[in-house]
C-alpha cells in the first residue's frame, strides 16, 4: 500500500485535490511532512474499520459559482481521508488493468 499512498500524496501535492475551493493549506503540509503523511495513511489502513469509526471523514459543503448566473453544491472531503481514498482508487485501478473484469 505504501507505493499507492506515495503516489496519492504526490498527486495531491502537484495538482491539489480541488478545483472548486481555495487551495487548502493541507497540501503544503503534505509537501513538508510527506513521510509522516504516508505513515499516517499506513496506520489508518492497518485497522481501517476502527479508524473509520474513531476518526470518520468530515467534509465541507457549500454553494460554488458556476458561470455568471448559476451555483452548484460542492463538497470537499477531509484531506487525509481524501489521500487515503485516492490511494485505494489507484490500487483498484491498477488491479483492474492487471486483471480485467469480465
């Protein structure tokens, strides 16, 4: 899992995790504390069920402008859980490429 979490954190550092909300300070923390962030993700993964119960993902939701006259509902998930789920998504994607479904 380490390689997937490393890729997820690198992706967030380079590209951010949102195009709707302002650039989150957590991206800079991920950059400065990359090793510690990956270790935290590995710890979350060790006992996922208990960690999900003890530290459930939080989110920020708000109306975000769309064009000049419209709005949409937008949600941003907790940054550490976002990195965790991005790492899982990367692992799942790779598994599907290696063993296509169907």
